[in-house]
């Protein structure tokens, strides 16, 4: 019985729907790791398919009284190492295939950095910018209610992702808690600190990107950086890299891209939050979206969406180091081309793991009803990020692998080992 296709080459990935393209990329990376590790076909099938996928219809009452229905998803990819963990995305293009790919990457990421979670992801196919704040709250609460059978502090713990934030997590925590009859702060991470959120969580993914970039660069001094995506991850990644001594020359968001010899990142952040985006920032030139990806810079940080570095543009990418703030920004074709060009890619499951690391620390604090200082959180984050980077780098050097291949070999290997030790029920 064939239940999934296992893409073993990179052909055919171009031209697919973005979600399917991401899922094929994730399965391609898994197949490479399975081959490297010598895992059997049955285990490969198990790892290539999610344990549980839930599709929900979310009715939303608009301000004018109309009711609309949007599609929502929650996918638990793997539970062998602990409860499922993963963000919730609100984006019009999200679909089941994309959420499944993102859940799979979460499984390897948690295993790679050694935190006791499986992988999950959620999404609602909606553009949050088209909803009023009250509509957004109603939709979020109804979605939380629909996925409530799957989530819980010991089962599956959501967090913010594209289009969601601390407020979204507060609404989900409240909805879950009201249904439970008592406060359950550990059901989500990335909450406001007043509700049990961890100090350091808001900037954790970006701090991790900075740590990974500096580990790969050696020295930050004057290295030029371009960052695609100026949201929760990209804006602070740009800030932290500038703080470390890099020269940030270009940033972009969905509405445009800007370039200057040296951007004052704090000033761009203030401008973007006051004006709804980076376009129009007065001390920089406007450039095309795609141009940013092809700038002659030392470091490129894709921190927006999947599939932006592809077979079509990878030949023109000049960055020597690519640090994946986003999940899945590089297709397998682009990976091969970039490796041939001598570029180093710090893969998503390593580079952006800072977010789930501090989410884990938040959950640990919640389960103990205790909170740590920002300094304690940062030390633990740094320790886990640097440890994971060293392990990946060493395996890559010893076995002649790319950093992505090494990261997947470690992550997939740990999940496979958990399955071996637990055995198969019944
Ligand atoms: P966000 O919604 O806060 O920001 C996304 C940014 O990308 C926005 O600035 C948006 O305008 C921009 N964008 C969208 N399309 C673009 C395009 N075509 N060109 C340029 N910019 C574009 O989301 P986020 O939380 O910062 O997530 C960004 C990426 O990081 C996603 O891939 C997400 O899965 C990944 N990630 C996020 C976290 C986290 O803690 N938030 C953790 C790990 C990985």
C-alpha cells in the first residue's frame, strides 16, 4: 500500500502550489537523512506522514453581521519525544500541505536542539490585516475552540508564527482556560509576560539567528547583511546583527524593500511600526523585492516565507552565508546550486530554533509556576544554540555534509532512536 510519495530527486518541485512545494522539500530532506542513517522503509513512511491532522471550518461573524467561514488546521507530525510543539500561522495562502511541512520541520528542530517535544503546526487561511481587532479575536477564539481537543500543556503547545503574536496567544490561552474552568498558562508559549510569558521570548528567534550567524561568520566586524522579512523574526535579527557589529544594508517586508550603505536599524524599526512597513523610509533607496535576495552581501537572512530561494534565482544569489530565519526559504534545487557556488547555509531547523528553545523554557517556567530572569533565559538559549551549532558543524565537517544535511541527520536520527526505544504499539 502506497500512502505517500517519497520524492528522491529535486525535479518537479518547481511550479507546484507553495504548500505542496514546501511539503515536497521537507520530504526530500527527510529522504536524504533516511538514506544517510540507513533507516528502513517502514520507519521512513512513518516519519514522512503526520500522526494527526485536523482540518476545521471556522465561522467568523463580521462587523456588518455577515458570517464568513475560513479554513483552519492543526497538524501533529510526531509525538515520540514529547508533547507536540509548534506555531500558529494566519496567512491567506496557508493550507494543509504547508502546515504539515512546517510541523515536520518542528519535529527535527526540537530533536536537533535537544528539547523534549515533538513537532506540530497550525494555521488559518486568512489575512489578519483584513479583519478588525474584534473580528480577529472572535476568529482566534473560535479556531482555538475547534482545535481544543488536540491542544493542551501535556499534549500540544501552540506559539506565534507568521501573522500571529502575543495577543493571539493570550486569546487562545483564555479560551482554553475558560473551557477548562481554570487558568492554564502552559497551553501556549509566546504569551505576554503578565500571563506567564517568558522574558526573552519575543526576541528569542532573532537572538538565535544572531548566534547562528556569528558562529558561522567568526567575526561580525563590518560584514554586510540583507534581511528579507521585517516582522517578529527579521526586524530583531537585523537589530541584533547590527548591534553585534554587522552593517545591515537592506531590509524588506511584504510591501517593499529598501537599501542604504548602512541602515540605522532601530530607526527603520520605528519608521516601520509608525508607517505600517519599511517602504518610504526616508534615509534609504527603494529596491525591488527580488533584488534584495541577489545583493552582493556577506550574509543573507531570509525571514519571511518558504520557497524564496529557488532554482530560478539561486544562480544570482551572491551572499556567502545564508542564515534561514524563515522556515523552508530554500528549495532543494536552490540548495544544490548554492552549495555548488560555495555558499554556506545555516538551515532553518538550526538557525531559527531560538524561538522554540525559549518557548520550551517558558513552558518549563509555567509548569513550575516560577519565572527566570532575562539573563538566565539568555544563557540557556545561547548554550543550546551554540551546542547545536557545534554538533551540526562537526558532523558536517567529519562526513562531508552540508549543514542542512548534518542538521537533518541529527534531528531525524534522534526521532528514529526514540521510536526504536519505545517500540511499536500494539
Ligand atoms: P511575521 O508575520 O511577524 O513577519 C513576516 C514578515 O515577512 C512581515 O514583515 C511580512 O511583511 C514579510 N513578508 C511577507 N511576504 C514577504 C515577501 N514576499 N517579501 C518580503 N517580506 C515579506 O512572521 P515571523 O514570526 O517573523 O515569521 C517569519 C518566518 O520565521 C516564518 O517562516 C516563520 O515560520 C519563521 N519562524 C518564526 C518564529 C517565531 O518565533 N515567530 C520562530 C521560528 C521560525
